[in-house]
C-alpha cells in the first residue's frame, strides 16, 4: 500500500483538466493590471473571483503606508507574536480594530485561517468543553475544532432551532460551550440570522463566535459585518476576521469584550508558533481600515454593483444560490459541465472562482462571482455579456423551465 495511492483519483482528474488546458485550480495571474484586471492565459481578463470587495489592493494610502513601513522596519518580523514578532504596528492595529468594532480587546494573527484555529483551539479544553458549529462553516473553523481535540457537534446550516435542540440535549458534564457561525457564507453568499443564534446560544449559557471574514467592510452601517446589520454587535462573544478580503492584505484577528481574550497570547499555539504579519502588511491593513471608516461610498458602490449583477444574472434565468450579496454563485449540477462553463467565462474574458463538492455545501458545483466596488461600468458590462452568453450556451446553468 503506497503513501500516494489515495491521490490517484484526484490526480487523474487534475491532469485531465490540465492536459485539456481547462484546470481552474492552476490559474496564474501573469500580469496584475489593477484591482479588477489581470492577464490570464495571455489575455486581459476581468477579475470577478478575488474577494477584493472594496477594491483596496491598489488603494494609494495603503500602498504608501506599506512602503513607509518597509523602509522603516524592514521586510519581516522574523518571529512570532509571542517572542520577537510584536512591533508597535501590531499593537496599533489591534487597538484600531477593537475601536472600530466597539470591542475592548483584539488579537492579531498571521492569517484569518490561523485566527480561527488559534481562537477555537486556544479557548477550548477538550476535557471539559464542547463546540457546536454550523454545518457550512469554513474549513478553518472545522480545523480549529479538530486542533482543539474537543467534541464537536454540527447543527443544520443557518438553523437556530437545530442549534437550540442540540444545546438542549447536551450532557451537563460540559463546562464551556462554544457556538461557531459565519456572517456571510462564502460559497453561496447567504447570511446567518446572527441575532437568533445569539439569543439561542446565550439562553443555553454558550458563547458565540462569529467569523465575519467575508462580511467585514461589506455589511452593517459602519461595515462591521452581519452582526452589526442584525444590531447585535454587543452580543458577540468572539468576532473573527481576515485582512485578506475588504482590507486587501494578509492577516487575521479575533476581537472580544471578554478580557480573557488576552489569554490567547499564551494559550494559543497558532499565535505562539508562527511568524507574525510583516510590518508592511500590518501598515497597509491599518490604512485600509481607515479608508473603510472614512469612505462609506465604497460599500455603497459595492452594493450598487452587486444589485446590478444579481439582477442581470437572474434575468438570464441562471440558477443562483442566494438573494443579492457580494458573492453571487451560479449552481450547476454536473461537474463536467461546470468545468466547461468556467472555461467558457474565461474565454469570454472573465475570471470567477470554481468550487466543486465536497468543498461546496450541497451536491452542485459553483461558479462563484465576487463583486468589487472597483468594478467599473465597463467591467460590469463585460461580466453581464459573458454571463448572458453562458446562459445561452449552457442551459444546465439555468433554472429548469
Ligand atoms: C469564512 C472564512 N474564514 C476564514 C478564512 C481564512 O482567511 P485568510 O485568507 O485570511 O486565511 C476564509 C478564507 O477564505 C473564509 O472564507
């Protein structure tokens, strides 16, 4: 029995797609031209699968802040937050994020993935605690549960009643209970009923962790996520987020009003045993945060673009996963058709994400479009034209008549 036998089936599909020049998982941005354009396979392409929701990858203030930090503090920290990798910039950003969210504490991690690993595994003792997670949670939340070693119970996606039942049936032996959900889910672009979840979790004496990776900067009057839009920022025990989407950098964080969050700085292995984000990264994320605070027009533009695209795709009869949201997924039942449809879009000058089961919530494959405030009228026209052609060429992508 070889170590590699288990890869053979996936490798065969991967190689078959690559040989046909159709592999969505080997895309290279050959030249990046701006927040919504790059050269892919030798051709200028509209980027609509980058989660650059507020188009901040080329934000001049973020670039200037990063350049200054690079000049003053060098290319990297060469150490973890726990040792030599905490610079004044990391502390400043923690304070800025906490103030923005209206929370007392914030801990910055190296990525959003690591922030969830670090929060969950750092807070939980497998001998006495239990975790309940929404079935559609991101891989890093699942991995955080696994890393914690605690019993993990799934409840039905976006179903507070299902959570209520599971909490009601719990063995009283558990001391601590942690419920994990997301704000906006990245596969379908659907949002959680955070208010209902907070009510159910707290009624049972559980803590609520909300991952707002995709909704930070995007939902809520101030851009504080679905928790803000639902009016329950004060009820969130642990708020996790990433710098890699609306903040257009790399890094992650956990914020809370519980002073015990600070314990993560010595209890959390993903905090202690990996290098901290570079000074330039931290500086650009801080500058991008300031832009979010000062420029609500970015969020408004994102939503205007979202409404236009969602309406156009609906009009083409495409089978969409959710009501208007900055992630707009077209569902296609057959995986081979989905690969062909994804390539069709690329040939029409449009890059979107492709997702296939088991990485998707259901049995369908997805063409996942991420809208940006930086999409220009011309970008939107190209997207609409490409999806219009797709709807004609692939009846399988349409709602059954
Ligand atoms: C819900 C969710 N949480 C966390 C992450 C991880 O964020 P990062 O890219 O910063 O590791 C992602 C990434 O896509 C995500 O979708």
